[in-house]
């Protein structure tokens, strides 16, 4: 009874734990946001396909491929090229964008969502892999487009009982996200992924000018870290560190302080966790922003 009156974003919140024991909270993307991103992506794909098709038609007319059998060689070449373009764009669009550091297609970026690895039961936060992205996207044709084709041809009677099977198949997979609490499609279940909210922010605006209640100059003067000690972490860890400093929870700061010290080979010590974390935050932020100016980006600790 209580869950029925909870805010919708609260119902979509999920908490996972990093290897360092730090709790991270995600908000699952709504079904409406996922559908909107899906529609936008296919609008982009269709517009691109129409534009490229018109270009190929223009090229075919230029080389005489449309004039008759005499231009069949050029026409066949252009048809093969167009087929390759369509195959690569249809299958590669989603994979290429979702394998990028943002983990999101153009449609997902517009609505503010992204693909993320779903933690396995009993384990901590996982990293999104290329295998997971490929799996979830290869299943899209099986889930959606193949049964949709059967559904479209069903009224003609040519598909026979296959049309009815396609309709049932389409409805099962289309309604699948409504019958599980994480709004997962079948491809998400097989690939071990989910789609979460990801507000459109840049590094410079996602982070405060300096950690809350800590002077950057004072923090930097207290501790100095080498480039190698700062290079172990990236933007994701920087934003996590900022959140820990903002929340100012003593237990979280102690846990993160000990994790960073172990990672960079320092003696953790006790009593100066906040000063240490503030100094590390300031210097890591400066290093990452300096890298961005030269086109170098480190998304997280797993990035080279």
C-alpha cells in the first residue's frame, strides 16, 4: 500500500555497490523515454537512408545506370553499395553509439538516457562491454522487426498462420517491458543491461568549481599527488568523489579515502579524510580538464 503512493522516480531508483563498497544510485529510464528515444533514432535512420538513396539515384542517373540494360554494370555496383550502406547503418548505428563512452545513441542523448551494465545478483557494479551491446542490438530484429513484417503481411493472407504467429510474437515482445519491474526488453535480459537516466552535462558544468566546504588552495597545499597517482581515476570517479564530499557522510569518506590510498599506495591514516579527498578532487579535476583541452578524455578508471 505504501509503494503505491511513492513518487515514480523513487520506484525507478536502484542502488549498486562499487568494488570499494561505495553505494551508487541510478534512476531507471521510464518506458516513455525509451520509446521516445527509439522513435527518434529510427527517424534519424530513415532520414539518412532516404538522403543516401536519393544520392545513389542521382549517381545512377549520372552514369546512365537508369537508361536500360547498357548501364547494368554500374547499376549493380551502386545497388551493392547501397545495400552495404543500409546493412551497416541499420546494424552499426546502435552498436557504435552505445559502445562510445556515453553509452547512448542520438535519440537516447536527446531524451537523457543511456545504456549501462546491470549488476549480477550478489556482485557489485559491472562495466558495459562490447559483447553486451552487440547482443542487445542483434536481438532487436528478432524482437521487433521480424514479427512486425509478418504482422504487416498478415492482412493479405499470403503469410497464412505465420501472420497470426507474428502478431502474437510482436505483442509478447512489445509488452515485455511492462511485465518486469526494471522495464527490461528481452535484449536487455540476454545482454545483462538496463537503460538509466543520464542528464546531459559536460565535465565543466557537472562538477562544482571546488569541493563543498573545502578551499581548493588549502586542500592542494596540504596534499600533493603525482601524475601517476592521479591517472588511476577518471570522470566517473571524480563525480562520485564530488558526491561523497557534498553528502559529507563520515563513513563514506572513510571508505573512499581508504580505497584511494590503497589504489595509489599511500598509508590511509585517520582523521584527515576530508582534507585528503578534497585535495585529490581538486588535483584530479585539474588533470582531467587539462586533458580535455588537448582532446584526451578518461571516462573512468578502466579507460586507458
